[in-house]
C-alpha cells in the first residue's frame, strides 16, 4: 500500500514562491513506487490540494484531510517545504502534532527557536559557538545610533530577526544610514538584530538524518557578486556556490562538527542548513535554516549530489524518518 504524502508548500511570507519551487521538486522526485504525493498549497486565505490538471481541492483544517471526487484522503505524512511562516517557525508543526500527522522537519519548539536568530544565538553561546557581536531592537525602541555603533562597529548588518531568504536585510556602512535600515527590517518583523560585519569565507553546511544517522553533507562555499549573500545572490544567480568548499580539511571538519553539534544538542530532525563565516580563521555561526530550499537553485540538493545521494533517496529517507 503506497503511503499518501502531503507536500506542504507556499506559506504566508515573502518566500512563498521559492517554497513552491521546493515543493514541486519534492513532488517530482518522490518514489512513485512507494508514495502517492499530493501538492498542498498552504496560503494565508486557504489551504488546498492542487491536482495535476490544476484543480484546487480544499483541505479540511479540522483534521488535515481532503475530499477528492468523493474520496476522503487521509495523509500518512506531511513533507514540509514551507520557508518562513507557518512552516519554518513552528506553527504548522504544532498544528500537525495536534491532529496526529508526522512531518519531515524538526519539532515545533526547535522550529520556533531556530527561526528567532536572537534566541538561537543565546541558546548556543554556552556551547562555545562563536557568533557576531550583536544588538537587538524591538519595534518602538529608540534607535540609539551612537550606542549601536560603539557596540557592533561599522560596517554592520541590520536584519529582521525572524525572516528568511535575506528579506529585510541591509549592510550599513555609515552611521546616517542606520535608522533607515532598521525601518526596512521592521517591515518584515517586529524585532531587529544588528550584527558586526564578519570578514571572511562564507560557507553553508547541510546536516540531515539519513538512514537513521546524523550526517553532515559536503560544505558549500558562497561567493556573492553583491555586497552579501542577499535575495538576488540566492535566487537570481548573482552568486557562485562551490561544493565542496575551497577550504582546508581542518576547516571543513570544524564547520561540519559544529553544525552536527548544533543539530544534536537542539534535538533536530529532518534537513537543516547552517551558515558560517571564517572570521579571523575561526568559524562564526550566522544562522540555521530548518526547511532549507530544495529547488534546482538550492544548496542542500547540490550538497546531497556531492555526497552521492540522489534526490529520490534524500526525500524518501526524510519521509521514512518522519513516519
């Protein structure tokens, strides 16, 4: 009997188009001999299954079932490919937990924690994990420019605390640009994190549970044509992503070990992708994605390919681990 898999895609944030690309990639590559996949669009106004001919069938939110041509479909598992809210911040995970359906990403607490850059950095600090010097603002706080610059220096990065795909992020080089940068970030979130500039090689490390083992994938080096790895660099081809990264064997092991440490200490499940910068030749943690991109342009599928893992095996292993 084939397992019925709902591939959740879309979401409520600026990232919904990217998420749909990821979801369609999973839909295309899930093994049809084992699974019966359904594309489920989770949108702000409605949740629905999209049939192959484009017909939408509404999801019953009371139990996450769908009625298609008089058949009620009960899903065995949800493959979560939503970037941003509600799939990456814990809301979808908590809901699915309540209705008793397993899903492929981490649990709701871990999702909420890792989605909040400020809280995640605070939790990881006791483990000796290095990060940029930072300063936090809540909406309505006074922007004390001199105090901020004394703490983090210039240039610095102003980011929305809970947003992905580099939405709401500005590299600030001069003090008079700081306040405007906070306004840009506050359009995406009610919390802002301001970080010191880390100069060095930027890398990305995928960590997954694969066939029952925690596995760090080959490391990717990120070279942005833009000032930093922003939205254009990530999704519009304005970057080079080199896998494996052109770093030493010792540096590779260092970031893989730190990424695996974070994964195990936080009791993660599913796919994660952590970003680091080698500042003064030491790995500094930037952030962790718990529903990383899975489209053709995305880093994690590139890393899996470099490790000799096919997309069919990668996605199938995630479903089996969840179930």
